[in-house]
């Protein structure tokens, strides 16, 4: 069984049903095995004023004490006057799968009296990482490429319950074309359910008003209905209202949960009814980590690369993107071949003519030489004959006639 499909480029695609098992259905397993062996790598950035719970959330997300004790970090930027960029890398493993996780923190962001240019060192850092990747791409040996590009940026919004601050808008406006922005409402346990809902609405309205592009997971046709619904559910929670905690408490029924304890009860981090932490973790780690990396590489980095190379004056050859029509291409090739043949023929003809002319000239020259020699010999012979004639005449006039001549003169025939 087969059916045909004509693509716009004129190539005919035959769809065939196989009559037996060939084996390429196993390709995803090959990729899976290879990926597990190689391990995974992910770089995320956290931005927000200090004290919003960034380090607590990262530790909660990856269930590990990724951050060093807070005091040392705090001391280092206490006196700093600018936003710093610090990164921590950690190799973590779960069920035999390795993940090299890098968290890039930006202490100092939004902490000064004047925060006007707070976004700049962060944007510079993101671009510097893209530059480093571009530089590796241009190397002769590209075997060991290190990808330090930021794959996701968690932007922490203070739980004010009102609207985005000018600093939030400025940061997102400046960075949305360079990084996958994922806004989160920090310390959501300090707001009521209704406050969270209205705050989310207001934030989304501000984002839409300022045409800020936050990360949107793509929906694929080939995904099953369940996956599509799950993705929609995740996306509907943006901006994620999160609660972070590395402490555990015992709740009713003797269950131990991670959460924050209040006089009226415990806010559970891993309970979807209490906050969006589970959905954020699901997106960031379980369902969209590869998607975030792909979007970073295929769209954000690609745009940056084009801008950068164009600014450097490097032009793309437009013919590279010209759609190839096979019939037209064959015709062009045939014409080029014919032109080449005609050129070769003309060249051969002119070489042949030159050789003929040269030969003719040589022949003419030798003919003339022969003629001259012939003439010379003839002249010499003529001269010789004239001399002999002269001699003969002289001899005949000075000497008596021979008997034969006398007899002949008298009319007798003479037999020898
Ligand atoms: P960072 O400076 O943004 O990294 O913030 P930290 O993670 O160091 O947190 C600052 C303080 O906020 C700490 O006392 C945390 O225990 C607390 N904190 C962290 N996350 C939350 C949260 O989700 N809710 C509440 N109420 N407090 C939090």
C-alpha cells in the first residue's frame, strides 16, 4: 500500500506501509540510551530583589542544598554597588540519570536606591554567554562545545498584590528577546487565594500591554490529548505563585510534607491546591527542560547570532535560501554543460587552425627552398651544357671530320 504526496518543491513523496518489522521504530530508544549515557545539562537564572526566596526556591526545586550558606554570599555583596552575577554548578543524579545544573544568581538586583540600569549587567552576562558559544561555533575544532547559555530565567515578582513595578517591566522589556522569561510570584503564601488570582490577572495584563514575550510552550499536533491538556494546565498557571521551603512538618494523618508553618496550619509546597510550585517544577524539569533548551538555541540564540553577524557586516548569500526546483536545476546544469562543450570545441578548433597554418607555412617555406635549389641546379646544368656546347663547337671548328661524319655528309650509310 502506498500513496503519493507532491511537495511544493516538486519532489514526490511516497508513503509506504511496511510489510514487516525493520527496526527503526527503535530509534527513540537509541536516542534515550545515548542521552542517559551523556547526561543532561541545564542552566537557569534567578532574578529578583534579595529576600524574595530565590535560593530557597531553587533548593526546593532540585531537592538539594545547591546554595552555599547564605551568610557568605550576603557578605560578599553587602558593600557592592552594582548587580553581580554569580553561578553555582552542581551535578545531580536521579535514578541513574545525571543532570549538570547551573544556577545563575544576580545578587544586588533591585536592591539599590537607584535601580535604573539594574537589568544591564544581567543582559550583558546573557549576551556574553551567547558570544562565547558563537566563538566556539566558529572554531576549526568544534568537538568540545560547552553550552553556558541561559535556558530559562525565573523572574521573581514581589507579592505586593497590586501590579508590576516599573523595575519589573523594564527588566522584562529589556530581556524578553534574549532569554526564556518565566515570571513567578514569590512567597505566594503571604497572599490569599483571591489576591493571587487578581494579582495574576493584573500581571498578565501588564505583560500584554508592554508586549513582553514570556515563555509559551508550543503545542504539537502529534502530542496525545492528555499531554496537550497537561501543557495547557501548566501554561494556565503562569505567573506561577510559588512557595519555597526546605523544612518538613508533620501534618494530620502523620504525613511529613515540605512547607511553611503558620498558626492556622501548614502551607504545603508540593500540594497543587496550596500553590503552583508543582506546576513550575513539572514544566521546568519534567516536561519542558528540553523544550526550553531548544527554544533558546533555535530561536533566541539564532536571532542574537543573526543580529550580531549582520552588525559585523557579514551578509547571507540569498541563493542559499532559494527554493530549488529540480527540473529548473537540471535545465540550468544542461545549459552550463553545453556551454562548456561549445567553449571546448571553439578552443580546439582555434588550436587546430593555428597548427594547420603553421604546417602550411612550413610546407611553403620548404617548397620555396626546393624550388630555389632546383633552380640553382637547373641553372648550373644549363651553364654546364652551354659550356659543353661551346667546347664542342670549338673542337668541331678546329679539327678534321671523323670518317663517319665525312661519309654521312657524302650520303653514304656506314655500317660498323
Ligand atoms: P533570596 O535572597 O531571594 O535568595 O531569598 P532566600 O531564599 O534567602 O529567602 C529569604 C527569606 O525568605 C528566608 O528567611 C526564607 O526562609 C524566606 N522564604 C523563602 N521562600 C519563602 C516563601 O515561599 N514564603 C515565605 N513566607 N518565606 C520564604
